[in-house]
């Protein structure tokens, strides 16, 4: 390995060193305060984000990792998103006394897995990144074993993640059997007839479908969202899913365009059933976290509408949607975390009654994020849907675009219902802790980004530099 490769690897090395440093501080003879552990974790995350900003494009490492505009953009976005999760965890009342070095270490290694995944140009490195991301999530879901459904949620996710990994590995094995290589660049230039390759990629897509909770692989999502502490749910709902989504975009759109074209009917079908099922199931939910889980399923269906277009506009729309998806969901779940009871999350939507009036900053932020999720201008959600549906129309998928628009209108019902509760008659329960400054900072920054990316979408599109 050359010295240039080591320079490229600095963001990944910093995340690894950060995780090991946090563990060492945990066994230090003198007890280290949670404030110090949090500060050290944030330092390593910010250093990693800063190092990624200075990457020289393009670049690669030993044929395993590729450094381009997508890698840089999402490495910075994921490390900053992980920093936001750390701040939310520090201020989250139900687990405030339980967040120690193990929790922060798992967050750092999960972030390492995300950054490796979005930078992979080899199926082996992609699998390693995916598992480094997935394994810490088992423990994070069940971080409070006494919490209702926590252990069940952790075990359920572990079992289903094992199934997803099996499909992914079987697909990798078929790729190698068909072509003799696992390098995505080499696969993209093959001229031989690899008859097993479309089958192999379908199996890999099934594994990715489990991770993204696409219909029909979605049933775990609402249970896990409800069982996990809200900062962990925010991790799931924003940067973790976006990492898998960006890898799918790189795999199909940038590395294997011939397979992308062959899988367009499958993507069309997955987009349709994910949109329809996600929105219809969300309509019946009374629990806010479960409702947002089904909402996320519908949003991933909108992303697949863009990918089913099979053109460059669809590719760019999907990448933009991935970035917008992160900030919209992170903002919404930040508000949920800020409004938690001292010992548990608020469950039913009615428990949030009047809180938008009592806490104007949190109420305004939730309103902005919900309107973005619904797709109203001038938010990032509106621009993401506009690009995705425009790509579908340009590709001739008029029916799919019409169905997507109808589903967007359907989603307005449950998003506006949440807003009406937030700004309705003030509830009488007063057992709520004041949000910390870190939590408020996350809420405000996410809301500003939701508006900023809607008004200036070129910020995100230029950063990709395709």
C-alpha cells in the first residue's frame, strides 16, 4: 500500500481509532465522565468529516474503494449525521445515564461501516462495510433491555439481518461463478455473456431490500423503530438506510448499467408496492414512530421511481433524494427525542397534543420536516419528489409517475394529522425534560438544511460532481 492510499484512508482510520480510543477510556483507572467521552467522540467524527473534505478526486485504494464526489459527499454527511446522533443521545432523557463508552464506540463503528459501504467498488469490501454497519445495530436496538420490546427488537433485527446477509453472499457467489471477478468496474466492462449475473444481482437486491425495508421485506421496520431508543431510531431512519441506498445507486447506476437496464421492471414493481403499502399502512397508525417507519417505506418507493426511470436524471434524482431523506428524517426524529418523557418515549400521536405551542422551536421544526416529508415547496422533500417524478415522466413511466403523485397526496392526510395534534389543544401532562442545547442545535440545523436544500438543490447536485 502506497502512502497516497494511507492519506485517502485517513477518514476511515480516524473512525477506527475513535472507536478504540473510546473503549480504552472506558477502562481507564480513573472514571471518565460522559461529557468527556461525548466530546472525544464528536472530535473524531468532525476530524473524519474534515479529512474527507480534502480528498483529491478521483482516487481509489487497492481496487477496493473508490473516492469520488458521491463518496466525499456522503462520508461528510454520515459523519456529521453521526455527530448529531451523539448529541441526541447525550440529551435523550430515557437513556441519559446509560450512554457510556460501549454505546459511543458502537456508533463510531457503525459510521465506519456506512462510509466503507458508500465508497466500495468491490463486492467484498461492500459486504464488509455492510456488516460493520449492521452488527452494532443489534446491540443499539436492545440498549435498554428493560424497555418493552427492546430485546425482541434486537433479536428480530439480528435474525432478519442474517437472512439479508445470506441473500447478499449467495448473490456474490453467483457473480463470481458467472464472471470470475467481484470488482464492480471489471463487471461493468464485461463483454461475455454472464447468464447468472442478472440472477445474482437480483439476490443482492433482495438482501439490500431487507436492509432498506422495501415491501415485501418491510415487516421488521415498524417494530424496530418502536423498540429502539429514539436516537437509535433516528440512526436507522436517516444515515443507515441512506448508506445502503447510496450503495445500491452506485452498484446499478454507476458500475453496472447493463444490469440496471435488465432490472428496470423489478424496480418498477418494487417502487409501486412500496409506495402504496407504505402509505396505506401509515394511515392506520396511532404510534408516531410506527407511522414514520411506514412513511420511510413509502419514501424509498419514491426513490425507486427515480431508479426505475433508467436514465441519468433518475440517477441524479435518487442521489439527491438520499441526501434529502437524511435531513428530513433526522429532523423529525430529533423532535421526537427532544419531547420524550423522562423514562420513556411518547407513544400515541395524541400524547404530543399541544406541544408545538408549548415549545415553538420544536413545533416549527417538526412542521418543517413534516411538510418536507409530504413534499411541499420550498423544502428538500418537494425538490426530491419533483426530480424523481420528472425522471419517470422523461423515461415514459407515466403511469408510475401518476401513482406516485396520488400516493404523495394520500400521505398529506397523516402528515397534516400529526401537525394538527402538535398545534391542537395543549395537553395537561407536564412530565417532560427540557431539551439540551445539543438537541436544539440538531433540530435547528436539520430544519435549516431541509429548507436550504429545497431552495438551493444545486448545493447537493454540484457536490456529487458526476
